[in-house]
């Protein structure tokens, strides 16, 4: 209730066992003790095992479950990425519809930037490109995660971009939550940074180490 542990170091001890990343985000899948529960590690605040920051959701761990990631990678992604108002200009040039962040990363491979936008019942837009158009205006990152704060049209709503699935404006991937954008709201991030953080970091069972 009063916070969460923050650890630091330069090496990972070899006898610390790796768990599924979901274990560090509030979903115990194995019984490593305490009947498989998180015991007194009851969340911060209560029952919350992730923390939102800069458009991403960071795993906070659990009872003897610690999420470990390289500082340089975590620092990069948590300050990178912007939400763009695309009513006057699309930030990037090419797009397809996808149903997962992994598919978007694959499509954008070889490009400098990727963007997500307009999540609908059948998927969401995935954009790619090497430059961001200068006349695309930057919005608060929350606008690309389901919280319209400004009226850029459609009465400030996300209109037909009603979420994928419905009312969901983020997608979970590798322990993180990725913004999917909205109506003329596209989340743009460097492909290299997104690729690094979305495949980096592990959840460790620390009962023996």
C-alpha cells in the first residue's frame, strides 16, 4: 500500500529462475510459495500490479516476483513515442490493418518509425515510415490510449474507432501495454526502441536468490 521495491545492479544472479512475464503483472501462474498467491505484496495501490508511465504500463512484480529490465532500454521507451493529431497530416506514409503489436512490428521492420491508430472491431491501423511529417500536431499521450482530452473533431470522441476489441485502446505484449491510438490519433514510436523494450525484461522467481 505504501509503494513497491526498486532494485538495481550490474549482474543478474544465475540461480534466479525466470517466470512468465504475466507473473510480474498480477497473474501468478505457478506456486512458488504462499499457495501461489502474492501474499502481503497486495499491489500498489491495492490489487494493482502495474504502473502507467508515458503511455506504457510497467510491471511491478509480486511476492518474490521481480521484473528485471536494462535501465537503458526502459529509459528509452518510457520517454519515447508521441501521440499525433492526424486531422491535418498523417505522420507516416504507409499502413495496413493488423490485429497485434507483433504484426505491426513485423510490418514496420526496416523502417525508422511505426504508428498505431483507429482501433476497430477487426483490428487497428499500423503505419510505417522513415520521417514524421512536420505538420502533424503532438497531443498528450493519454489521447492515444483511450482518453480524448481535446476536441479535434467528432465532438472530441473516437467516433468509429471504438477500440480493439470494443472499448480497448491499448494492447498487451511481452509484459507491456502499447497505446493503439484513436480517431485521427496515432501513436508514433521508433521501431528500434519499441522492438527492444517489447522483447526485453524478464520476471524472476526470487525465492532461492
